[in-house]
C-alpha cells in the first residue's frame, strides 16, 4: 500500500531547505502561508536568521578567555544579524510568499484584521480615504 497523497507539511530535510531559501511543492502552500503570514511569523524568521550566526560564532566561546572578551568578540557580529532580520522581516516574508506563488500582501493580513475596527471608525467619522491605496495600506 503506497501513500500517493501529496504531503501538506514538509519533512525535516524539506523544512531545513525551506528555512534557508528552497521552495516547497505546491501541495504545501497552506502550510507556507501559515508559516509566513500566520501568528508568530516574524519571530520565526528572526530565529531562522539567528541560527547560522550562532553556529558561526559558537567556536569563539570555546577559546579560553574572559566573559567580557567573549561578549566583545561575538555580540558586535550577532546584534546586526538580529537587527537586520527584524528590519527586513516583511520584505523577506513577501519575497518568500511570492516565491511560493502566494499573494505577498498576506504579510499584512493579521495586522489589517486586528486594526479593522480602527479603520472602520475612521471611515464612519471622516469618510473613506482618498489618494493612492499604497499611501494608507499598512
């Protein structure tokens, strides 16, 4: 008996490849959508960016020296990884959604739902916004 049904979640090797840029099969689009646009997506991307930095910097902690020297040799390298992964989070998630054939605007779906009542109150008080949609779509 063979299992011919397409997988909806990646196996370990697919997941590791996916974490660092590989495309998953179309049968896993729902999983990709939840991973990149669902709750906790920003934190997951930041952790995935930090792991290679930690692997590269971990040998410095094997060298016998003071805690101050350990921190001064690794933190100036590690902190930019964290800051850049935070700053470029939405850009990277939009790219990955596009890579998998999904709408890149899904990145803003949860904040849009969370703040829908604020936008609705604005419309009720001042009327619909005018101007290009990109000027007020957050």
